[in-house]
């Protein structure tokens, strides 16, 4: 549950992000489409690295279903990558060429920096308030996102067959999750 829920959570907070006038809203995916047109900024979320630790507690093994699996706590440190892709027409004004992709990166960082914490998420990465928690659903808590981060932003490229400017970047986010299990 934690890998899926964390990847889906990041996708959920980024998908549809409004960047600014003149730049289309961000589309976010975990699994990218097989064929993808870069007609707007795209983000691909991949949570491929983690380390964690479990608080030592006796593990309950009882026939009472409400107690199984709730005998300890885990703190999981995720390293989630957000890979960005964006194409621009080189014929737009120079000020847009200089600013559009950095503005997209800034909007994504700002979104992670300003996301309320801590929150509960369900297995699909949907946020739930304490009042919305449903018995029998395994929730975890996101304790931090956007506190530790990194950016790789290589120079744009011009694929000769497309005659477009192709921008890419990788934002590495550290996400801290608590799971009761």
C-alpha cells in the first residue's frame, strides 16, 4: 500500500496544477501514456527509492480482525522523483522562452512547499480528514513533503525532427510517511 499511495498522492496534488496564464495546466501521471503528446507540461511520478524503520512492538496475532496488523508503527522515507517534460515553439517571444519552463518548475515546488501537513491518505493517495476516516480502510499519514528536495534542470534540446524546444527536469522530493502496521 505505501508505494502506491505515495505515488498517487503526489500525482493527485500535481495533476491539473494551474501554472499561470498562457501555460496550460500540468498533467501528472504515475504510468506515462504509451504515446504522449507534449501539448502541455507533463509530470511523471516515480517513487523508486525508500528507507524505513519499524518501531519495535509485539506483533498481535489474534483472530480479532480489528487488531491484526495494527501492532507497530513504521516511518518510511520516500525519495520520489517528478520527471518533467515540456515542448515550446521556438518562435514565441524570447521572454517566454526564458521564463516558461522555470515558472513550471517553481509552481510544482511551491505546491509541495505549501501542502498542508500532516495529512491522512488512503491506498489510492486521496487525502482524508480525521472525520472522513472509514473503519476498515488502511490509512497512512504523510508527515512531510517539500521539506527536502533537489532539482536537476539540464539545458533544453532541439530534436531535429520536431523543430521544437524540448525541456526536461527532475525534481526529487523527500516524503515522510507513517504507517501503523
